[in-house]
C-alpha cells in the first residue's frame, strides 16, 4: 500500500480502494460495485452484496476512512468529470471501475513494489490478521461472507500454516 503514489487522482483512488479491500476483506467484485448507498463514512461501515446475493455490513478502520475521505473530496470529483455514477470508485473515464480494472491497477502497483501477490491476498491478510488478533472463526466467517464455516476454517488453516512457515 505504501508503494502507491497517491499524488494523482488515480493513485489516491487506488490507495483508498486497496485500503478498503484490506480493511474489510472485500472480494474484488464487491469493491467494484460499491455504491454510495452502501457507504456509511461517518459510521465507518459499508454494506456489500456478495456471492448468492448475501448482504453484509462490515466495519472499516481509520486508515481506510482517512484515504476514503481524501479520495472522495480530492480525486473523485476530478475522475467523475461530467458523469453521475453512483459507484464509489471510478475509472479515468468517470465510470465505475471494473473488476478487471482493479486487477490491472493492482498488477502495476505490485510490479512497482516488487512483490508477488494478488488482490485476493488482501482478503486473506484481513482474515489472518483478525484470527491472529483473537477473533473467533465464526466472526471471521460472517465478515468474509462465507456460507459454510468449513470454507473459513480450511482457508485459515492454510493461512496459519503459511504464516508459521514464514516466521
């Protein structure tokens, strides 16, 4: 995240976008389709519709709030141009950024930072950090929008063993 040049409208958007993805454990499609009707900036929560049209409310942290406020006040008006999109995150044409657009932006940032990762890595990091901080598996399941706890458990087992191997 620190490798993102936030001095441009696209960079400021990217920093806010990826901070939010990490802070909420979002799927790329959830971030791409986030509308203003699902953003509650003062309360620091978002409402997203995930797989199987399952709705969930997810809190986000101070860093995501700071970058979102900066993006919304400084960069989004420049990206919006004349368009009236209800999407929070816009591409340079003023339309809602697509999943593919998010992946492309992340790949450029990843290359610049010299790391091997995918956007989905933020989602895994979100879950790993919650579990490492003492969150219970059921809470992580709900925040991730997993229907079956075995999905969360399988992924957390893989993540924890990978984390131990890196330590």
